[in-house]
C-alpha cells in the first residue's frame, strides 16, 4: 500500500515498531545481475523519500517520536507465488541533511 504525500511524493509503507515510525521503501528485482535492489535507493531517491517523510510528519504536526528509513529487497519474478529472497534492511539511511524537523 503506497501512501501519497503531496502531489508528487509517495512512501511505499509506513509502519510502527514500538514508538518508532518506520518509512519503508520496497525494491523488487528479478535477480542481482546488476546489483542489489538497495543500490536503486541512491542519493536522489533518498532525498525524495526524506522530503516525503517530512511532509508526512508535518501533516501529523511533527509528533515527538523517533523515525527511521528501512529498505525491503525482494528478489524474484511475479510468476512465482513467493519471492526467492526477502531482505529487510533496518535504518538503511538517514534523513537527508537538507531537511529538518522543527
């Protein structure tokens, strides 16, 4: 389920673990011939996800809570009922330094 934040930003999943808000980016690839799926979460993508997270937190009026960015890698193709491999990378990256929480 994607969460739309503003007109052009979206976050794949927003979860909660204890008191931590978790913004999750899901990357799917058929295989790893061209690298791991997380490699697609480059500097530009991290900046977009950071902007979306700040917009989401702003809509919540910046609650005093911890948050982090996770990436879930899915390796496999749609014709298989289950992916060959799933990897959950906690705290995959930090908030882009261009953005701050007041």
